[in-house]
């Protein structure tokens, strides 16, 4: 299935430069995880179990021939979680200033337009056993409302994540 970008959504692609990235970029800081658990592995498995709830995470861009029209979104069922969910560590004990510096550097890296336009960085090594998750979601696909839906699908208001229905069977 193809869906053409609106003029507004496409403008976020056209106006993007290395000096002016147009991805949204929330940062969440969490208390420590239970002993023996890896924040990265836990979050990666958490995202993997919810990918089917997040249609945007399965779409990538295709340019129109000779760019006579705006790009279209197409489905991409070959999601490379090693690209989309990354692990980074600050030298312990990482300060909030070191975290801000790291995030500013990560923010300057544009998303690869040949892939679905999202990434998560799990940042470990913060003071007090804390860790952070920095997300990059391209504004061509995610506005404020869509961002809230994505975050509600990923995060829970309670300490225990909600049960997630299994993905539907793959079409043959």
C-alpha cells in the first residue's frame, strides 16, 4: 500500500539540512532497572513486541519518478532492529551535562531515508544507575498527535507494562 505525503509533511523533508534536522527528539530519563536486567535488551525486546502496534515504524519513503510529486510511504516488513534500537554508554558515572552533550551530537545525525524514519538510543551509565532513552522520529511522519499515540503504545503509566496482543498472522 502506498500513501503520498501531504505538502506539509513533505516540506519537512525538503527543508531538512544537516544543520537543521527535522526529526522530533524526545528524551526520557529513567531510574535504574531491576538488578541483573539490561536496559538496552529490555527496551529492545519491549519495542520488538510492540512493532505491530506502530504502523509508522513499518513505513519507508520512496521518491516519485524524477520527483514530479511528493514521496510516498510504502510498507517495509524487513525492520532492522540493530539499526533502529541502539545502545550507547556514558563513562560512569555519567553526568547530566555529558548526557546533554551526547544527545546534541546524536541529534545532528540525520535519519537514513532509505529506512523507516525512526531510531531509539538507550543511553546507559548515568549517575545513580539511571539510563535514558533518546528517540528520533521524523516530523514528515509524526506530528504531536501521532507522537502521543506512539508513546502510549510504547510506554505505560504503571510500572508493569500492559499485555500486548500478538501480531496478526503474516499474509501469504
